[in-house]
C-alpha cells in the first residue's frame, strides 16, 4: 500500500510540470535560489543597458543568515532487518513484518539545530555570484522496547544524523528578460562525528535553469537537476515560478518539485506562506559501512519527506526577522541501500526501479514545528 502511495505522490510531481500555474528547497538538501537581496542590474557604462533583474517585487525577505530549531511530534515506525544483498518487497510491507522480517515501534523525539547562510560575493551589471553554507542535525529517541538486531532502532536511538554542506549559485542575465541560473552543492550526510569525517560521506548535487522575467512581478525558469532530495540520486526536471499580484498582496513562490507556497503579504513587516516542501538526503551509516577488498562500501538511509506547512514571518527589529512554521511531515522514503564499492543505485523519484533495498522502513506522519530567526537583506 505504501508503495502505491509513493508512486501516486511521484506521479503528482511529474504531472505538475505540465501546468504553468502550479509552477510556483534549506537544509540537508539543495538550497533555495533566493535573489531578493539584489537591486537593479544595469550597465555601468555611458549608455544605459538594462539586464534582467534577479528579483521581482513582493517576494518574502531574502535570508542572509538563519538559525533555527525543528522538532517532530511522536510517531510510529515499522522497520526491517538489514540484508546486505537486499531483498524484494513486491508484496505488501505488512506481509514482511508478519513474517518476522520487521518490527513496529514509536519514535518519541526527532529534531535538532538548523543553520543556513547565503552570502553574496559578487554583484555586477552582468553577473551575480553567491556562496552558502548549511547545517542540519536530526536526533532520534525511540520508546522503550526491543529492537531488531542491526535494525533501525539500534542504529539511530540516542544518536543523530547530520548534513553539512557548501553551495554556490550563479545568476547570469542574458538580456532584458532572459537569464541563466546555475547551482552546485556538496553535502556531507550521515552519522559522522568530528573523529571520523571523511570524503566517503560526500554527495554532490547540481542544477541549471533557463528563465525569463517578463516584468517586475513575474519570473519563471525551467531546467534539469541532479539531486538527493528524495534520498537516492535522481536526474529530474525542475521549474521555478515566482509571481506577485498587481495589488502586491498575494503571490506564488515555487521551485518544483522541491517546494511551492502561496504567499499573502499582510503588510510590509509580516506575511504568511502556505504550501509544501520536499526534503531529503542520503545518510551514510558508518558502523554498517565497511571496506571491501580495499574499496569503501556504504550503507545509506535514503531519507525523503514531504512537509505540508504554514509559515508566519514577521520583522523583529531592523533587518532581523523571526518565523514560526508548523505542519505535517509525511514519509516519502526512509529505506536503505547497501552500496557495494560505493556504486550508486538510481531509481526514478527514488522508488521506481529494479534494484532491491537492503532495509525497508515506514514512518508514520508526524506534526512538526520550526522556530527561527534570520538576518535578511535590506
């Protein structure tokens, strides 16, 4: 049943690319492309030459530095034993649990620190370069009770998964309306500590988009991305759509399939965003990742989750804003792969493919909240 639900979710995202009005990403995942920090981009020579501006009016404030905390409420979890060679789940997941291949429990705490920074490096008439940093901690606490040997509870209970990343974004206006966006990112994701950091935890993502800015209230772009947003590596189309209404009271901010939100500007110092985000990464579990014949083998949890959410942002003082976000976290994927010699496993949207997983897990939905404070652009 869960497999059918995930296929339906994937189909929803794929279908969404066909509808322009639906085209409307930070932590542990590719960073959001947010250019509201920059002003008009014009030729600095004698005769004025206007290029496509990197922003539109009315967008939510661009966040230079954000520090936050996120927590999920308790939820149930079903998890299986670990099979290094993988095994197929063509049958219902519950059948596998009834055959003693899994166990059900409760996660009482999931949460941790969130840090994100987006720093403009160069902003000229024909080129903008931005560098960024992100960190996400996700700690887990399980309820009392037994655990499948080598299963999910044994690996995560009382421990944390981390994502630390660096990214760069380039904005290149081509003329008055057309532009290119390029982004590259390197993330280190897993249960590492300062004592066992290594490049075996590194994963790379990238995106390239071509777009248009017809006027100062509309900006759209389409392109291609290599991403771990649903856990396993994927090559998927992406679409950006930013729009503000004529009265500047409402709009859309979206980068599909990563996120989409309806925006309502209450006034100049407060706004509401309502929508969803698709977040995730591939987390290497060090204790289960052992060298094989001199090569590094990797056991990785393919985490992907959908967050249906509402966010309220308000100016605190000066350029400091605070925000509160609340919603429901819905499991998209939390299965695991054993990568012999580090060879990746490709699946369409993380779920459609022939390669068997090495561990199957199912997380129940969970309400969550996020509190943060940001230093925003002028």
